[in-house]
């Protein structure tokens, strides 16, 4: 497991975040940087309860097909005013009521059917209920216009922020999971997708960026001042929490993604003037990442529009469809935060193209995007980087609850616990190894291409169904354990070998230590005097013993050597040890360690043994063994102290075994 030292102080506020310094891939702050604005969920307002993420019965009876949103934003007073036109289609034989989510901080002035009469409505408990008479039949449509105004930033969980940068106003949204309703009336649930026309009016010195294609601007009057209204059109279905605004005195950086012999898509980044140089460097990964993810997931899903980022005041990134909102603190000019950029870009497939049906299944967004980070670095640096990157996401002490979330929880931050990011990514990592690389990436491509989910939504069982189709049998033994359980898989294992006639018998013993059992295929790497071989064994019982016949003498065995299983593993010699066929020195375990580690060595005959610990300067720290030892396997303990019994400092150490003319040296790490 890789541990990294914290080099940063992160200051969080509801509207802006700053970082003093940060090292690459700083894992200790991953939970903050991925969605740092989640910090605003708790403790900011206590005057009323948070929203419960459940649609009303009426909301289950209609589908919104299109929104035309006109919204003006006053950076001096933090006021918003505008209108929403929504084309609604009935999903029932008799639809008499249409409910829109509209926080109490919004004031609704009129509601009418477009081109017809005013409608009866009420606005209470953050719900705008509209009466439809004489009612709509199945498949019948109605277009409703809502005129509203308000002060979104006073909401308990606001999806809109007013700030500044370099003395200029800055306006941006972050509505996930259910904050869109705080700045515009809508059906605010992830399974309802619509196309959009978005008109964002801001003072004339600002530019307002949003989803889809830019169609130009018009001048309007708001609060007795001339405003400029920027028109964006999103023709791909999009859920409400992805609709965005990012407005300030942006400079546009242009690039292109070439995805065919004559096919290109514009890349448009909107950056602060002061960040142009650094952003030009940091954001030059866009086209290469688009090409890579298109090659493994399927073509970027919004090629008729664009991709880019809009720099703003959030602490991490937010995957607004076709235009990610990206924190200014991430722009350094040195690619430190490419992992966040990769995460947000991957969301365009997993989260935007296919959105989780409800927040119980948020791992389908976040776990997939987190694993995409590892895939990017594997693409650049190879399998060792994949392994170490995944090890950096193994921090169960930061996980709360299972991957599948509890739908009864009303705290928005609960749904974005680290477990859905980190453990969610590990589920995909383990799945990949179980089904094989080729099958895994075919699963991802077929899931993305499936018309049932594409430009729509999915739940966990939908993804499992695609996996099982390719695997050829049920995967309930895998997903049932890893998505719903909170315990930690722990193995204790050992190996020994002895000669039988002209063969070597290798015995592998595995015990599961946690209360409830897991079923997993476990890799073993066997080293013999002539080379290495890999094998995989199914472990599904409390205590299992495997016997393998080998042509050559075994010198070592490794459990899950490439770390494909999310687990703790302890090597512990058991039973009567046979005399080794060759002198050996094992790697200490655990490693790194604090404060005690075990060292195991074997002798073929009685011999003098000198086992010593040295620091990186070659200075002797501790003599562990200095005496004759008999044939067989021996295990000794170093308690992390020097010859005087004083604790040794954290750092790298060497342990050396000498016996006769033989000498072995290995490294170990002490972490205090």
C-alpha cells in the first residue's frame, strides 16, 4: 500500500476554496478534491430539514421532454429572476397535477399553459403543484411557463454561488444531487432527462458558459440595467443537476478533438485571464484523453456539441454535461491534477450519458469515473502504475456504509462518501480480473452502447445484467458481497513444500478471518528453482488447503501478487515445516510495518546464521540472529528497535542474512 505525505492545507468555504500547495496524486485529500463543495451540505443552515430525495406520486406520472430556461443573475444582490418553459408528457391515462421542485427561497409569480390560460397552482414545502384541467391522457403533452424570482444562496443547500476572482464577479452552479430546484423550478431527479435551451443573463462585462452549443446573445434589461443573455442549446437529453452556469470575464481557449478522417469536435475551455498560461498547459490533455476514453468506452457521446471546462470557484470538479466546472485551484501549469480532469471527463460517459437512476446507485457514476483515473495512468505508464494507483484508493478508514446507499438518508453529503468512489473503483478493478481484460472492456463498451441506458439512466442490476451476459453465468456471488457489505476481507495464509519421489508437493493453506465468508478467485505466484508460474484458486470456505504437484523445488509462493483483491493478507507459517530444498530469505511481513515485523528464512542443514538490520547509510541497527540454527524454516521478529532497545526512526532499512558462503539482502520500510 502506498502512503503519501500531506503537503497541503485546504481551506473550505461555501463559496470558494483555496490550496496552498499539493503534491501529485495526493490521496489524503482525494475525498475533498473530488467534490469539495459537498462540505457545504452540513452545518451551514439549520432552520429547516434537508430535502428528501424522493419524487412525489404526481412526479411519477409525467416526463419532462424539454426545458427552456431564462435566468438572470445579479452579482450585487445575489438575486435571480426568470422563467421556465417545460414541455411535459403524461405517463398516465389521467394526469391532473404536475409537481415541480422549487425551493422556498424562490417566489413564483405566475404559472400558465403556453398560448392558453393561467393555471391554478400552490407553492409550499418546496413543491410547486400545478393543476391541469381537464387532465392529460397518456402520451398527451402540455407546455407550461413559470415566472419566478428569488435568492438561491439563502437555501439550506444552494445549487448556485456568487463569488469573485481578480476583482471580477464570478457566478457558478453545482446542483448535484438535488440543488437545481434552489435556482430554477424543475423536476429535480436524475432519472428524468430532457433537452434544454438555456438563456443566462449577466452584466455585459461577463460571459456566461453552459451546456451544449453556443447560439449567441441578446441584450435584455434586468434590475434597470442592461444585461447580456447568452443562449446555449443542449440537444442531448440531460438531467437537471447537470444544467449549469459559469460566468465571469472568461478568456476562451480553443482546441479540437479529431475522431475520424473528416470528423472533428470543438474543445472550448473558459478560463480566468490570469490563468491563461497555466491553463494552456494543464488542459492540453483534453484531446488525448478524449481519444483514449473513446477507444475504451466508445466514442465521446456528445460529439455534435463540444467538450471543455469552465474555471470557477469549486474545490474540485463537477461533470456538467459537455462543460465541466473545474476549480481554479486545480490550475497550476504542471498537470498535478490530471487525475481530477480524467475523473470528470470520464463522467461524460458514466454519469452524463448514463445517469444513475437514483442516488442509491451513485457508484455507477463515481466508482466508474474513479476507476477511469487509474485506467488513464495505466495507459500512460503501464500495469505497475495501475496497481499502485489502486492501492492509493484503498482507505477503508474513510469509508462509511456499503457501496449501495441507503435511500432513506436525507443528507446530500451521505451519497458522496468515499466508499462509492474508492471501493466502487475497486469493484470494477476486481471484476476486470475475474472476467479477463478483453471481456471487461467489452462489457463497458456494450453497457455504454445499450439503447436502454444510453442518454437515459440505469441502476446497478442493469449493469450486472450486462456483466453476466458476457461472463456466461451469475455474478451474484461477487456483486452481492462487494456492493452491500461493509466488512473487510482478511486472509491468513501459508505455504510449505516437500519432495515426494521425483516431484515436489506444494501445500497452500488459506483461512478467512472476517465473520462472514467471501467467494473469490485468488492468484498465487509460485517460484521454483527454474522459474515462476501463476495459478488461480477459488477460495470460498473458512479454511482451505490446496495441494499442487510441482516438477521443481519451490523456493517461494506469493498470495495475490499483483494486488487484484481488496483485502488484508497475512502470511503465517502453519503446521510442521519440511526441510527446505534451498537456503532462502523471505520478504518481511508486514511491509511497510509499525512497529513489529516478521522475517522468515530457511536452511537446508545446520549452519551458522547472521541476520542483521542496517539503515540506508549502512550503519548496523540491530543484530537479530547470531548463532547456529538447525535445518528447516525459522521465523524471527524485529520490534523496530536498535541495539539499545530504542525505537528506530521511520525510513528504509535493509536486512541481510549470511550463512556460510551464502548471502541475501532485502529492503523493508518502518512507518511510525
